[in-house]
């Protein structure tokens, strides 16, 4: 679920960034960039969690 949410956040951020760029709204552009970074971090955290769960499963065997 976290990975999907992270991707959605990245898309939302990219959209805001592009709209800010087209309308010359630096504030919106920066907010969009921040949302993209947040989305990437969320996606990375989900990936790390999945890897850790995989390691935990291997140790149980």
C-alpha cells in the first residue's frame, strides 16, 4: 500500500510542479517538488519494509 501511495504522491507533485512552471507560480512549483520527494521517500520506505519482511521470513526457516 505504501508504494502505491508514494507513486500517487509523486504524480500529484509532478502535476503541481508543471502547473507552477506553466503559470510562473514558483510557490506551486516548489510545493510540487516537495511532494515528489515525499512520494519517493514513501516508496523507498515501503521497499525497505518489504525487504526486511523478506529477511525475517528467511531467518524463520
